């Protein structure tokens, strides 16, 4: 019966993804994680990707909302408008939701057994964990609250160390480099170091792309495009990059 419940809940999560119901999907996968813990079974790489897509969708939707609303609040503040407090209240609601998503994700990560099926799966797991801590660090309101940033750095360090044994074109390795470079830029505030990390990963992968099959090429180039977009932004005049 337990195995049947596991498979049914996993299938529900897949249906939720098809329906774009990512909050439902994340809740269902949290149940899957708890069942996996009880059964002492690690997630497969495909299941891990399912988890990442669910929580990434939840996080990115709210991040996009904040990116849209924060400039509006600032403009209202500059205009000394009473509506600034309305915008601030809406932003506070979204920030609270985002913290909740991060906390739920990190709890699920603590619950589920670390994947040992492949180095790629382990790197994805550690990078996902680091990305969640980075998200929490972005929302930190107290300058002295460094726990999230410290945990993000530790998780990225672990992910990058594991990724050293992977090909420079491996999408899991590239994703770890992408997350780490964003951490250096957004949390540490070191644009030069962020640009260097992104450029090294991009250049190393570029030199080996001819050896990839079609699927690997698509996966790797998707992450490389994000690295290049960030490099373009960070190295623009006045940004302090390379």
C-alpha cells in the first residue's frame, strides 16, 4: 500500500505540472519526499528534476513579482505618495510567501535522502539546496543575519567540489557554476569574482561543445545562455565586472 501511495502521489505531481499548478505540485512532492525517507529510498535523477522544476516555478514566479513591484514602490516613495505604503504591503505579502516556499523546500531537502545514483544527481541536489539558501539570503532584513548566506556558500562549495569530477560541459556542473556566480554577485556583492566564475565556466564549456550529442547540447546551451546573459550585464560599463 505504501508503495502504491508513493506512485500515486508522484503521478499527481506530474499531472499538476502539466496543469501548471506548481503549488499543488510542490505539496505533493513534499509527501513523496517523506515517503522516500520512510522507505529509505533515494530519488531518481528524473524525480529530482521534477522537484527542482516545482520549487523553481514557485520561487521564480514570486521573484518576478518582486522585481516588478519594487521599482513601483520606490517611484511612489520618491513622489512622497501615500500609495507607497500600499505597494510596500503587497511586497511584504509576496516576500512572506517566498520565505515560506524556501523554508518548505529546505525542509523537503532535509527529509529526502541525498541521491547517490550519480554524481550529476548529487550536484543537482547540492546546487538546489544552495539556491534555496541564496533565496533566503536575498530576503534577509537584518544585516547581521548571515546564516542563510553562510549556508548558501557551504552548499555551493560542496556542489562545486563534487562537480569537479564531471565534464566541463555537463549541465549539472554548469548549473552549479551559474548559481555560485549569482551568489557572488547578488549576496557577496563581488561583481568581479562573479564575472570571473561565470566566464571560466562558459569558456571551458565552449571549448568542448563539439563532443556532445543533441540532448546534452540542448541542456548545456540552455544554462550557458544564462551565464552569458549575466556576463553581459555584469561586465557592462560601470558594473565593476571583468
